[in-house]
C-alpha cells in the first residue's frame, strides 16, 4: 500500500526558504563578519529592551561602540538565528531568544571581546 509511504520531497533552498536573493545573502554574509555590536530582531518591545540593556552594559564597560539594530530577516537568518531577540558581538552570536539583563549582557560582551589568553586557566 502506498498510502503510508509518501516520497519525501528534497528541498535545496537557502535559509530564508527561497525568499532572498544571492546578492542579499552575500551582503548579509559580509556584514556578519564586521566588528561591532548588533541586536537582531524585528523591532518589537523585547528587541528594544535588549538594545537598552546592551547600551547600559557598554556604558558601564566604558566601550564607545555603536549598536546596530538589524531588522532584515535575511540578515538575521545569515547568522543562523531563528529566535529573536539576539545579540551579536564582533560577528559572533552571543545570545538569542531572550532579553538579557544589563549584567548578563556585560558578561557576554566581556567574554567575546576579552577572552582568556591562550594557555591560561580561568580562576
């Protein structure tokens, strides 16, 4: 009986389910590797709350870094993020799917920007 054994369709689309162009994905990949702090999200209240927490954390760390708020879903998908809000520090996804508090954001920024020296052990 062929009712229970449907042939699975093989899809070969990009991470945006085919809604983006190769040029857009190329641009997103280039922007992804740029240094800086980015908040990924559609502009909702949670994304804005994360941005405020990151601003406060950067101020407390005395880092004069501009924060970019990325709302384009093709660019967000280029980071591999499927749940927003997300925090990207120097091209690395530091957090996604939750609104960080100022202290959490501060710790993540320090972890990415000031990693322990190679060969040293954390105390």
